[in-house]
């Protein structure tokens, strides 16, 4: 960057010598730049090759959705010869009298309510962990971290029994209640980490002005937390959208199916050779996730990066 | 009441400060618990309560219809003579022990490849991250199955290279490797975390090592690895715990059977079958608690050994 300053001639006496060394250093710089250029090309070739391998399954899925069913399995190519939307029309017909859009709508309701629940409950709880001194805070914080590591299978059986006794199987409530009770520690943790990095002088100044915790939280913290809230919302949406286990347990009525279990039913019901329609349905089930990825990739990647660091 | 009783002497010493500060800390505690209410309720109703309940159920025979019957340790003794249970441990252990290190190694290597000053890193990082976002979905499980089936794309590729062996989906010896490939494919999330860790390694360390004549291998083992060890610890812990819980892909690829030849009967899959297909809630609870104890023991060992190999530098807390 600052190579020119280092080779400035000191004065008239040094001119003869410095032209020689100037030429020499220019050559050195050129070879260094060439070597750097060559290394950069090698880097891009290697990395692009890995990208091609990694993205191949996703590209293959999308392309296959446009191919006739008998040309999918074993067809390595990713350029369709006779592309058509036939598979999509078949996928959009729905399953067993239930429209595709019913599944889509169910998934959307679940995902949107998950986002609402997580943003509210986790930000409020995170404020308590990050900004209020109260007895028991440290213990609760450790317990919260503990739930982050706990295999959730140890709670699903009693939860199922209770929801079953309350007649809540075949409703969305078992899938959503945890979102409104900050049960997903990942988001609480992410927001606590974010809030801890906000300057404390802000709330102290507000306190001197007589603001209570409710004011500080709503008027100061929430606006500043926007990046963390956006990251959490995107993850909450995508995880809810992709969730398979919860709907598998609690949604028995096809009218209530979310996309992933509808997709599973679709695969079960179509003849195994109808790969085209299966691929089309698989693609349709991922469209919102892919859209979120394209629009918010930076938030997602940054969210993952910070999550791992300050522990 | 008690406050006023002991107030006079303190008031004499420090006028009016103590009661008000105590009242303030009381108010702080009230506010703390008020704000913590959602999490606290969730913790009690959805985690702690159910954990206690499943611990009780683990010692009972319960099928949802008749009340639970206390059977003592019978569920646990039955576990160890249940061939399906042994099988579930076998495939799960293989998946965890092979899949996690391979995934972490891949993510570390690619992170080091991307940790340079060249352009286009943002694009590569996002492209590598995409599989982590979609990998656990039903869609990708269906794609994986279609790719690894007899005569599928992977089989074709093997034929071209001259070592075709038929499909992976129907071969009990290759279903776990197929699912390991699926998890390794999702190396992007740990890679992003490694990359963030690599950025925090001070470049002066490498410059000083270069002056001392250290080569790339020594730089890696003397600087990169120690500086990265907190991040490595975090990734290892989370990926291991995560790997124990594989379910979706095995369920979809085996059509909910755990086949062929029980080769995809992973731990949580078998738990699901016992609990929610056979409605043996007591047995499934015992399985769940064994899993918690095993995962807890592994976490404990990792945390206990961390001061031997995890290096926390002075400035990071």
C-alpha cells in the first residue's frame, strides 16, 4: 500500500544510487505482485471448485424439478433438455383433497407467530439477564446455558402427555408456546451477548433522568438491538419453517399439516418413480428459506459468527 | 415492619441511605423477576417440570391410557438386553465419532483457505453457509435419497471413476456414511465461526514467527491452533451434542423404518418409535434420560479437560 514512500530519494547526492535501487525495487514489486496475482488465481480456482461441489446437490434439485420424471435419477447434468412446469402443476395440486396453499399457509402462520413470540419473550428475558441485578441471576443464566446443551428429547414425552391430556394435540399451541416463553435459549443468549456490548452509560443517563426499566428497555434497548432482533427473526422463521419433529408429533390432521410433513406425505403417496413432482414439491418447500438467504445472508452469517465467539 | 424496627441505629450512622438503597435493590429484584418471567415460566413449565416428570416415568410402565405403574429399574435393565437399543447406540456412536471430526476438519480447512486478503470472500462464505441452513430440511433429505439411490447421480459418478457398487440407500453398510456426508456437507456453520476466530489472531504473531524462520506447519501448530482453541472447543461441544440428535434425514431416507437392516435406527429415532409409535412412554423416558446422562458426561469431560488444551488469551474474557 505505502511502497512509494519507502523508496523516496534522500537528496541530490543519493539520486544516482536511488535510480538503480528504484528500478530494482520496482522489479521486486512487480514480481511480488505477479506472484500475488498467481496465488489469487489459484485461490479462486480451488475455492470455486469446492463451491461447485458444495452447491451441486442444491442446483441438481432445482434443475431436476423442471425435468420429466424418467430423466432425473442418474442424470448428472444440470442443463435440462426439455424443461417444463409440469412437475410444479402436479405438486401444486395438493394431497388427498388438501390444497398445497393450505400447507403453505399453515407453515407461514407457524413461522410468523414463532418470530413474534421469540422477539418479544427473548428480548424481555435477555434484558433481565444483561441489565438488571437481582439475586439468582447467575444461577438462572447458567441454567439457561444448560438448556442450550440439553437434548430436548428428555422433555418431549411429558410435554406430549400434558398437551394430549389438555386436548391440544392437533392444534398449533404445542408448537408455539415455547416460542412465547423464551424456551429457545439460543435466541436469549444471542440477545444477552448483544446487549452486553451496548454502552452502560446510556441506561445510567436515562436512570438519572428518572426512567425505569420499562422505559429504558422500550426506548433505548429495543431500538439499539435491531440487528440482533433481525438476526433472531430470520433464524426463528427458517427454523420454524424447516421444523419436522414438532409437527410430526402434534399435527395429525392433514388440514393442519405444515410444509415439511406435507412433503413427507407427498413422497409417501406419489409412486416412487414420480421424482419430478417430488423434486418440485421439495423446491417449493424451500423457496421462502432461499429467499431469506438471498436477502439476509449477511445477517445470518454474522449472527452465526458472533454466536461462537463471545462465550 | 422489621425494616422500621432496625432503622434508628442505621439512620443515626448513615442518614436515610440504607432503607432507600435496600428498597431500591428490592425494586431491582422485582424488576428483574418481572422481566425474566417469560423465560422463568418456560423453564419451569417446559424444561424443569417435564425433566422431573420424565425421570419419574423412566421408572414406570406407561402407555398413555392406563395410569403409570411403578416398575423400578426394569426399563433400564431391559434397555441393555434390547438388541435394537444396542444397534441404536452402535449407529449413533459411529455417526458421532466419525462425522463430527470430519466435519470440523473440513470446516477448519476451508476457513483457513478463506482467511486471506483476496476478493470475493463474502460470496464464498455465504455459498458455503447455505447447506447449513437447508441441510436439516425434509427437502434436502429427499434430494440426498434421490442422489444416493441405486443408479442415481452418485452411482453414475462412481461408474465413471470405475468403482460402482450400486446404491447407498439400500446398502446397510453405506447408509451411515451417506448420512455422514450429509452432515459434512453442512460444514458452513462451524466454518463461519472458525473464520471469525481466525480474524482475531493478531498478525504480529505470524510476522514474529516468520522472522524466527517458522514454516507454515509450525505456524499452524504453534499459533493458529492454540489461538483458535476456544472456538474449536465451542464447535466441538455443539457439533457433538447436535450429532447425537440426528433424526430428520434418517427418518425421511428410511421412510420412517430405520432400515435397511436397522442401519439408520439412530438413538432419537428409536426413542421416537418406542415413545410415539408403540406408546411405551416409560421405556422411551428411560432412553431419554440415558441420552441426557451420556451427553452430560461428554460435556463435563470436555469442560474438565479444556484447561489442558484450550488457550484463552489475556484480553478475551
